[in-house]
C-alpha cells in the first residue's frame, strides 16, 4: 500500500472511531485484536514453514514415549479428540 494511501486510510478510520458509541468501540477493539492475532499467527506459520529440521537425535525418553504411543494405538487405547472434548465438556 502506498504511504499516502495508508495515511488517508488512517485518517478515515480515526474519523469513524470518533463517531462510534462505546459498545461499538468495544466491538472495534475486539476486531482489531483479532486482526493483530491473525497477523501474528501468519508470521509464526511462516517461521515454521521455513525452519530447518532438527539434526539432534531423540532422547531415550522421547523414543520410549513414541513406542508407548504406538503400543497404545495398536491396543485401541485411544479416542478421537472430538470425543475427548465432548466428554470433558470443552
């Protein structure tokens, strides 16, 4: 976006803000926070996407955990996340 356009947009937004009622201001604040959070999540996703893979070996605890998880899956000791969430009332 061109700098002049950004300044015009900011001025317009601030003029709109001045005319809003308190409840509308709260809604605007919530939406602005949502946009900021979404932007942060996009940046984090970019970081993950471009991250180099780890070159270190798994610890014994991590290896044991993977083996235990595989065993639990084979024995049917798992449940879907949606079922867990429902059971917990989340």
